[in-house]
C-alpha cells in the first residue's frame, strides 16, 4: 500500500506561528549572560549581526571559551545556523542534592543557574532554543528543537558547535574516530596534533578516523595560565556521538558528529533536544575530578526499584586468553562454524580452551575463598572459532555452551559457595543478531542465576556501514541496558560509545570499557602516564571496567614465549582500585600469580567498590594522582596514589579521618629498588596506627604507586601495631 | 577486547587441497550435457578456452539460451569467473510426488535429471560447483561453494550469470529496482526497453532503479518462433534478490544483484549455495502456468505440524482508506506522534477513522453472514498520523490500539460469530523497530486469537541504505515468517521481496503483495492487460494478495470527489478469484457496494481458495486467460476467464468434469452492453445443467471476464434448472 491522505492540522501550525511572531515582536534583546552560583563561571550569550547565536565563557574573569558560534546544518532543509533573533531569555536557579545508587559519593549536589534562550528564525518561521546551565565547575549547553510546521522531522547534516580556545593549550587527546577509542593518549600542544596524528592512530580491529585534527571527548586541556579545561558531552541519547575537529590555526574546536551508513548525522523528531555540550573548568586539577556536572546534566534514575543493582568485585577467565596462554575457542579443527549445524561434540578439543568446567570451578573456589562476588567466564559459548573479522551475521547465539562448559552445574556450584558467574556476550558487533537473541539470552541468565553481563562489540558494525558511535548504535546500547533492566540485569558494555553520565538515569549500566584498558598491557603496553589521564578524560562520563590487578608484571607465567610487560609496578596495580573509580572492579590476573603475593593481594580483597565520599588529594593530568575514598556505610578509608614514568613522593595529610579516632593503616608501597621496568614487583607492606593529624610521605617508583587502607583501630586489630 | 589467537587447522586445508588436485588430474572433460526426462529440454555445459564456465539450453531442438557465461566477481579476492577446469560431472535422476499444504494442485510431481559439475580453479586452489536440474518444463541452475582455505568467508561484488537470448523477443517487463516492484507492465521488444524505461518508472514511495535496461524477474518473454521463456529465481535465501540487466545490442541478460548500504551484494560463508536461476520454457503458454518448477526447486516443508495453516477468505477495513474515503489515522490534530508519550485520549478524533469498533462490527457481521473466515482491520493501532516518509524509527509498537478500537471486545465479538480478525503490521520499513517488537506483537495476536498477519514495508528501509530486495531484508522477511511459525501465525507480507517458491518450505507464508495490486486501481489504475500478465510473472514465485472484488467500478461511493475508475468490468473482478491463484483471497470492496449486487457476490461467497487440480484452458500473456480449478476435497469446479483491453470470446470444453455426472453451472458473464469504461457493471447470470460434453462459448467485454461455478447436480439444486 503506497498512497495515503494528508490532512494537515492547519489551525495548529497557525497557532505555533503566531506564538513565534508575538515573542519576536516583544523582545529586542541581543545579549544576555548568566553566572554560576559562586559567580566564578560566567556565560555570555549573544546573537551577532548575521543572526548567528554565539556564546563565550570565563572563569574567575579569565576567558575560557572565546566567542564561539552555535548552530546546526540540516539535510535538505534550511539550516539552523543564522538569521536568528533573540526572542526570549529566561533564567532560573536549581539546587538539589540527590542520592546515586552507587558512586564516588553517596550524596551529590546539583546546583546551577540556568539561561534558556529562545531564538526566532523569522525567514523559516520556526524557533530554536538553547539551554545553558552554569555550575561552579563549568557549563553545559544543549539545543532544544520545539515542534513547528518547519521543524518537525529533520536530518542533521552537521552540528556546528564551536569551542574557541584562548591559545595553544596542552591537550591530552586520542584521535577522533567513528569506531575506536582504544588509543593511547598523546600529550601535546594543540598546534602539534596534526603532526602527531599518524603516530597516534595505532591499529585496531575497527577504526574510522576522519580528520587530521580530529580528537575525541572527553578532552582534557591545560592552559599556560593554569586553567584546566575539559570538553565533553552529557546525556547522549537519540543522537550521534560528538567528536571535536580542531581549526589549528585559530585553536577553535568544532563539533563533528558520527555519521550513519549514508553519511547523515542524526534523524530527529521535534520536540527534542541534543545532548549537553560540557565545559568543566578550574584552576585546580583536582576540581575537574571532583566535578559531578556530567552526572548532574543527566536525568534522575528511571527505575523505581534499584535494589537489584549492586557493585561487583570479580575475578575471571580472561587474562589467560588475552595474553595468548589459552583460547576462547574450543577447537582448532573448524575453519568455519555454522551455529546449529556444527556439531562440536564431533570436533577435537584444542586442549587449551579456558572456559572448561574444572578450570572455572577453580576460579569459583578462589572467589569464594577471597570474598569476590562474581566470576567472569569468556569463551563459554559456541562460535569462537571464527567469530572475528568475517562480517558474520549469525556469529553467536548467546545460549549454547561448549561441550566442556557445564552451564547448570557451574552456576549451582558457584551459588552454593555464595558466588555468581558473570555472563559474557561478545556480539562481534553483529548487532541485529544480538538484538534478535537478547530476550532469550537474558532469560537464560535469569534461569541460571546470572545478574550481570559483560557485553562486547569487537569489529565492524552489522548493519554494515553503521559506526560504533553513530545514532544507530547509541540507540542500541541503551536499548540493551533498558531491556536488561526488565530482567534485573546489570550491563558492562565493552567497545560501546564512551559514557556521558547515563548511569545516573540507568544505574544498571555499571561499567563500560570505551578506552584503552589493561588488555593492551598484553599487546603493546599502555603508556606509564595512561592511568593518570583516564580520570580526566574517559572517566568524566562514567566508570570504566579497566580490569587492573596484574601481579605478574613481566608475564612470566607465559614461559619462554616472546612478550612484553605491564608498564607499571605491582603497587600501581593496587592503587588503580582507588584511583580509577568503578563500581565494577576485576582482579584480572591468574590465580597462580596472586598466590605468589597473597600479602599484597590482601588490599584487593579489602578495597571497597562503593563510596560515601571521595577526596582528590593530589592531581595533575598526565603526571600523578592521589585519591582517598571512604567506603559506603563503614568508617574505612582507602587511598591510592600513582605516578607517570617519573618517580615522585606523594605527600598528604590524613585530615579527612575522624579526629576523635585512631586507625590501623596498612600501606602497600613500591619497594626501595622498585622500578616498573627493572623491578616492578619490589614492594613493601607497612602497618601502623595513624590519626587525622598524620602526614604521610610515600615514595613512588617510576610508573609506581601505593595503596593504603585505613581501618578504625580496635583492641583486636591494633594489638602490637605501632605508630606509623 | 581486540586481540585473539589464530591457530589455523593446517592439516584440514591440506586435505582439501589434495582432493581438488586429484579430481583435476583425473578428468580432462570440457563439455557435458543433460536432457529433461522427456528429452525436450537439453542443457549443455562447457568450460571455454579461458576456463569460463558456460551453458546453453534448447527446447525441442530450438535454442532457448545461447552460450552464456556463469560466474561471480568477489570483493577483495580473486573472482570465480575464469581459470576453471572441469574436474567432475555427476548426473542423477529424481522423481517424487509431494503434497503441498495448500496450492493449485493437491499433488505435485518433482521430476528432473540433474547434472552437478565440479570446477577446479587451480590458480586459487579452490573449487566451484554448479548444479543443473533439467525438467520437462525448464531448467534451474545454482552455484555451490564448497568450503576451502581460499573460499571460506567471501563477499560478492556481482554475480555474472548470463541468459543470452536468441533474438529480439517480446517481453513483459517492469523496471529493475532495488526497492519497488509495483510498476505497470510494459509489453515491448527487448530492443525497446531502453527507450520505454523512463515512462515505465512511475513514482513510488521507495524506489531505486539502477539501469536503463534493467528489469525484474519473473520476466516473461515470447519469441517470434512461438516459444514462451520465463526467467526467474527459486529459493531466495541468504542472498540478495536478482534483477536482470540487458545488453540490448546482443540481447544478453545478466544477473544484477541488489546491493547493501555499502554497495556489496552478498556476504557468504562456505559451504553455501546461491538461489536457483530458472528458465521455464514451452511452446504452449499454458505450460508456463502449469509449471511447478519454482516450487520444486525449493526445499520440502520445514515444519512438522502444519495443521494450523489454513487458506483464508476475508473482507476488511481497507479499500475505504485506499480510496481516501476514510483514514488509517485517528486524529488530524497531531503533526507528529511520539508513541508512549502522545496521549490520544486528549486528541480530537477526525471523524473518519475507519478502524472503529462499530464499523468493524459491521464487517464482522457481514463476514459471518457470508461465510468469510476473517476481517482485516488496518489503522487499528497508534501511530498512523505521521507514519510515512519520515524515516521514523519508533513508528509503531504493533500493540496499542487507538481509543476507538476495542481490541478485546472485537475479537470476542468476531469469535462468537465464527470469524477471526486479521492482524495488520505496517512497519513503515522501520525494520529494527519491527524486529524489536515482533515477539510481543505475535504474543498479542495469540492472546486475542489472531492467526494471520498482513505486514507491510512502505517507504525506505531502516537501517538506512539497505534496500527492500537486498540480502539484509531477504533475511528479515524469512525471519518474520519463521518466528511467526513458532506462534502458529500465517504471514502475508506486502512490499516484501517477490516470492521464489519459499512457501513450499514455509507454508505459513500464505501471501505476498510484491507487485502492483488492486490498490493502484484507486490511484492511477492498472492497465487492462495487467492481470493477464501477473500469472506469467509475479505468480511464478508464489501467490499474491491481489485483493480483487471491486464492484463499484466507477468508485461512485466516493461521491463527487474527482477520482478514476477500476479498469475492469465487474465480471472480470469475479474471474480474478480463479485466474489469480492465492490461498488468501480478499473481497476488497465496501459492504454497501456488495449489497447492491448480492447476486454477483454469490460467486465470491462460493469460490474456493484451495484446490485439488488446476487446468489452464486458454492462455496468452498480455491477452487472455481461462483457468478451471477443482476445489480441494469436493467435486466443485470453478472457472475464470479474463481478457485485456480487447473483447473476445472464450471457448472451452468442460471435459474435465466427471463424465458420469451432471453439474449445475452458474455463469457470471459480462452483459451484452458491458464495457470496462462505458458500462462496467453490466453483467448477466445464467444457470443451467452441463456435463463433461458441454462446450462453452462466453463473450468477454473489453477488459472483461467471466466466472463459472460447477456443482454436482442433486435433486435439490437442479430443480427447475434447464440445460445450459
């Protein structure tokens, strides 16, 4: 059937047009401004002589963003770029404190002054609104598209939101890419990005860079006059992911959206809004880490019942495959698998398939003995023999275990010991196939008692031509999370679009990868400064499943095979449990590697995964971090400190402790001779009594770190313990 | 996670390579042939001097297909085009008779001689096989791709199967198009196609023509020496739909597959096969209609239980929207709908929404009173206000009725009267959205007692860039059918890819549109010869939901609005129930239009929808048809005859009747003054006693027709009835 009748509701369009006209006649405004509650951050909005909307931002009187244009180019329709007049400017104030389901703090204050500008585009008889929220630590702006006759369904050709920098700042960047964000960070001047781009574009299984000066958000910068500026977005929904393209003559960043298979950048239906474009700013790097602006710009929790959402500490069958010791695949005798046709019971096991019942039981035992919540098992299901790089549609069914994996028995075994298995859904980016199987896959999980899934999107997206960060996939990732919530399942999606604070609204999104994680330590290694950058970039949008805790730094367990090493000391691995916030923390190494260092492993056993309070004691992006956190609902504190390729001494006071109490401190620190390259596993453990008055000074080796636990002293735990 | 280990099963590849070599050394063949069981059809296969596989076909010694090349071009890999040697040629014979769940006949014979050629491509160390099946009525060939090291996963750039015609034949064609097949047929010489293409490309809501000499299959041709040749495909699965591109200098057709969003034409995993490429040939046009080759080239029924699959005769709330009398949409006050947000109870009904409870009840009453199985209701669910042309993802949920449609009450009302409602799922081609809702939508159907769904794919496909006839969508249509089978639901998909006999394997696919149906009689009209062509083209692959039965030929019910007319007489509308085979037949007109002609309507009430036997008494594509069919399981026969824009006299014997019996014949024929333009509703009904010896001569008006029912005479029904 192909024909249909259009009866336009004319009266309605006339009504809308009338409203536009009235507002326009009433208001001759050209410029308005709004400041943060503390007055430090100031936003000026102005419509220029061509009717182009612009804004600028300052912090403590210093310019942060110079006058920058706003607007969008549409496909097959006049743009929302110019010809605007300022019809109305409404300001308001908001202040509330809310309680996250999990987080770095148990209470978060959301306090801002808002400016909503209404713009008339008279020639097109339509309006555009731009909403600014100015916080003490920065600013968010978003476009709002009111429904009108000339703005109903529209396609975005490109968004042209500019961020004009005031100079040639230092930036911590990764290449802009529609499909990959697992790059090492580069620290450089803005003017150097172009020259360093090729080197920064290391190989990945799916990657689509788009410009010699394109970078990804969150982008952390530092100015010569001591400002820390962070550009990102918040609440990415129903829109494609924003990258930034740099005009490196003028140091102006401009939004660059991820296209779809046809090159279009967004399909919109008014009334609707864009995600927030965010600028976090401070003259103290620690305040960037303390900012909750990204979360605050997201909607409150969408679920009534969140009792089923719990932080998770886990071990798993994973690192041994990543390092090449064992395999996801069950057999090596299948060049090609057809699910449902291939009979694995007729194939020869390769003998190094890790997800086998006996091996998994060992992990369950270990988890139970050491207080872990879950055991991740990758490679449990049929299809791994040809899962990658084939553009294969029906690549996994997420239901059928390999012959050597006793799905029912292992879950029962785990549950009897108070442990759960963690599900793994690698999709191979065959997204239609995953959606087709999703309900059955989630049902299988519930049947056997899984409550968390690690999902993966390795390789090029199917439907072919779509990108990992386009609107199509942005929609999919959230679809998976919302559907999981119906089954009370938590999601930890790898290779998905980088987070933008959506975990406030959908707190069962307990983790993402979306950056270069520990796995790369087994491939080419991560730069020593990597984890000092992540909290300023990737983590601004939400927690990362970084999977730290590698103790066998030199990968000696692999025997004589050629391999690299993990570019940290052992103690830095411990520190990451505190410095890289996540409600989902893995102890990623093999059991046998932990068993050689059970004294150090004690810290991983002890460290919390949910917090009442977080304090950023020392911080400099690319250099070092010292963070203290108080466990949710207890009086225990944990402190972690890390450094880059340079050794340093962390110095900090324990003045955050209850001054009326004493604490037993246990310090895990790099040994005297520790060095990430020459002696990474040299560590010392020191126990002593401390108070709020204690000042600590801890030496960190090159790419080293320390971890500190602080437990209220009791007669039992302090017996024989001396002053620190 | 991005890295993984490749351990190639080398021994396996070596084994395969060895097999290839041995076969090659053993066989110096260059040419082989195989003939049909009756010897009339002869296929010659030959590898030419460049190693190109070729074939030719003859019928009763006359060339049908001149030497034509075979092969495929691959993307990023050496082609399967040349460099072949003939390693093996295996012949076999097959003869079985099978029972379709529904059909034109209750028993179908599948009898062919087969030739399987194995081709070595030595330079690539791989093989290609081509399987030919030669029937008395034609030939099917397909490619088979054995798994080997150099042929595992591959991407088709283009298939190059040629069909070299012997001359400038007359063809009945519609433009090749990746998205639309609802074109009027053009009858022309092959050499005229290019010149007529633009005129043939009438507007449609989604259309992507690709060549000035591109046409679609099934393509019916007629040669100057009296051969009827039909080109099509069978068993289209896991592959993209084939069009034909004509080299109009040499009259050579070549396969032209439908591309995906990136221009690729197929993603394959060996071992696998292509669909069958078919040539049906005869010197009697009636034999083209009698051919069951397309069904025979499909796999047997995939379902164990088919008891729930039943032919359906139905009425529905449909023609009134098609003609513009009423609307699918509930309201005219919504410029834009957001499902789940838009509250229809707060909108003003437009007053001409057809799918309202009272109106549907009237259809249920009418269906019950006249023996119809089902009542189709379109426009029952939320979303029709902005459903079309918006590239809207979440366009329908397939679950939520409009406020004026009592889903539960109407089903109960219908069931109490022995009638079912027929579900309608218009997807607006937002296919991801449909798949996401499919289980819930089918469950809703089962809950309320629906067992059949009419689905629709109007507009451009989402995922954007994919085409209606590409591999992606071919996969989707079958996914929908197979999933429906799990719920014991029958599917009648409109705007889907044209059928290729898959209904043999999946008999719950009880109908398709996939051609220009009756709806176009309300738009621009169908050519008078249209329905004389369809059985030779569209219907070769499977039944069509043509929705005949329009009695108000001049659309007088629309009042004074400007409109066209249906380009047939009323009696031709009746004849279509016999001449256009379908197990799913609609009486498409409004109740009030039937009520004016209840005597003629009696034929629609009587006519069967499932058959023991079908006889093609007279046939000439583009000109006329006379078909007789015996109802399944009874002794009743029905005959239909139609003509094109020329009046004619049908002459035929009733020698198919049981010679030992008498029958009461009821003839519905064009009246003396009937003419489709000037007097389309002039008809006469004549009753009389006939026998197997009766010869009938029936006058058909311009674009006219006749219908005849033949019932065994009993004392009751023949009382007072004279000899015909």
